[in-house]
């Protein structure tokens, strides 16, 4: 009996040691578990790769007449059509405001949608935010794309100046790169608040609906099966609850300070 207890104790010690090693390795690698107290590094995020690595263009490298300590720094910066900054080699660069992913102010992420910057209020492996968008009649303006590719941005190997995205599957679409001419555009649009979710693994932005929630929950088979056993209406009512559960079971790990 004593021998059996010693074996159990040894297993427990080894297990806790492995957990400590894993945690230590994560901390040594600069990766920390996201919590509501986490603060992203302030600056301009050109694309989603920079968001994942928490490595924006810092304010100190941005060329602007606005005081860096001005509370309206980013608001004033985004008032212009272009943003000027120094890259890692110290070379002066410029970028269209409409092509950046977003920025972080006081550690909080703001994502660009249709030229407006919207606060991401719920961050995790699955993020959630609300955006004020202008929608158009789908009879005139249809897109074969169901999501936005965040890597289609300046300084990205996948960048294309003609790229656009739509969070509406086979529905209305819009361009985060600003307005452009299309002979098929319906000139009459309407403003509305839309909810979106972001898959932090891929960076894809999806409309917040039952189909897309199920799609992302599939990454956790146990949670997905539990969700799918619920009646249809119940699933719709509990979408956000299960997104929160997913984030708790699959915490987001992110670099704390990669050294800007």
C-alpha cells in the first residue's frame, strides 16, 4: 500500500514538474495567457501578423505633427489619407490609411472596417466586436467571398491592392481600403450595427451568426458536440456563452512584449 502511494506521489510530482516546465518555457518565450488585464503594445498594426506577434509600428516611429502624448493622437493620425513611419531599417515608408489592419490605444485593439476603427471589446481565441457599417442591396452588389483575409494588407506576402473582403457569406461586401468605383454599386446604402467574430488563429473575420459560431467551435470537438446537442433556438441564444467557454478551455497565448 505504501509502495502504491509512493508511485502515485511520484506521478503527481512528475506531472506538476512537466506543467511547470511548459509554463516556464512559455514565459521564457515571451508568451503569456491573455487576461482582461493584458495590454497590447500601442501603435499601428499594418496586418494581422503584427497583431498576433504584438509588434505594431510604435508611435515613436510614426512621422506626425501630433504630440505623441495627445489623447487624440490616433484620431488625428487617421484624419489623413496616408501614414508615414520608419521601418525596422530606419527607412521612411508611407502607407494608405485605408490599408492598415488597425491600431492599439492604451493597450486596446481597434480594427478598421469601412474606414472606421472599432474597438474589439471581447478578446480571446475567438474575439467579438461590433462595427457600424454601410450595407448595400445584395441584388446589385454580391461577393463570392465569405470572410476577410487579414493578411491581404500592406507589407504582407499576400497583399493585393485590389483585395476586399466581406463578412457576409455570399452577401453584401465592402472594402477596408476605402471607397472605389464600380459600375455595379448601388448608390443607396444604409448604416447599421453589425456583430463580428475573429478567429485569432487565422485572423479571419466572420459575421456573428449560428453557422460561423458552429464552425469555430468545431476546433474543440467536446465543446462542439455539447453545443450541437442543444435545440436549435437554444444554440442561437447561447452562442456567446459557448464562445466564452471555448476561450476558457482554449486560452489565447500572445507575446507580452517582443521588444519594440
